[in-house]
């Protein structure tokens, strides 16, 4: 039996249509999430995939960073250049590997996700209210930010980020992929590093009582760096080390 806080790699992916999600941080897009790194991460999944219809979606968190105090016009130019360069570089790498299927890859910006999420702002408003009333939630958000008294924009940044990935896992976000074409049975969120404490808490508490039983990974997170699949339901937050 697997104990609490004991996690391992994935041996094989489900033999159904599925989507692998790479959430791209603007702070990491030029290093641990560069196009070359992402291609290498993807290659680690290839031996685990036995069903042919699996797509990979890049989610660029560009507009999420507008919570910054920096001038919006400066951020817009910077992030537009970053995400276009990242996408073009990844496509360039794909062309050198003709066995890869180009239409299996999608590239979505943050605002596209919000646009394709029904009642996003209703969920977000409720989550903000939950945060204000839940001391444990506040503690985990503060730890993720690294401050005992974070600014309102810093808090909203985290809340919006974890909410989107929660709603994706629960099947509440339309994810465009020409290869899978909305037939996905499972969705797996991937990132080079451990999950946020506040995200684990959101999934464990499941404040909105959402369920997506067809998605075997509806409460999971894959660490691309350490090659570990985290099951949020099997994490003991009281002694989980980030």
C-alpha cells in the first residue's frame, strides 16, 4: 500500500483519449520551461503512452501576471514576445522529429481559458470569499507566496491560478486540441516542481463539490522534474514539504 506523502512515477498512461497539460510560468519560460526542456519532458511520457490519441496543451499564464504592479503595456509586449517565441521554437523542434504529430499540440493563453470556462467569475468570487473566512487556506496561500502578509494582488494571483487548474481537472474548461477533438477522458496537469499547498488544499476540500469521474487524474499533479505523480487525496498537508 502507498502511504500518505509517498509518491512514484507513472508506469503507463490510461488507454483512452487524453490530454497532458503543461502550465507555462512566465518566470520559467526561458529556463526550466524552455521549448527544449518541454520537448524533453514530453519525450519522457512517450514510452508510457500506448493509446494513440493523446494531445499536449501548453497553457501560457501571460495575463495572470497582470496582477503585477508593473505597467500593463510593458507586460503585454514582454509576454507576447515570450509566448510567441516559445511556441515557434517548440514547433521548430517538432519539425526535426517527423514522427511527432503537429496537430497533437495546442497553445492556449490564459484569457482563452477564462473565456472557455463557464461561470469563471462566479467561482472566483466564491473562492475569494472562502479565502477570507478560512484560516488554513490563508496559511497555505501565504506559504506559497512566501509572505506572512501578502498584497491583495498576490493573493488573487494564486487564487486564480489554482482555480483554473482545479476547473480544468474537473472538466469545466473547454480545451482546444485538433487531435483529441474534445474526446478526452483524462487530463493530467504537469509542471517541473511540487504542487502549491493552496492547490492541494483546494482539491482536498473541494469547496464547489465538483466531480469528473471519467478523469482518473482529476485530483492529481505530475512533477516533471522529479517524475512523480502526486495524488492530492493522499497528501498529508501537515507534514508535506515543498
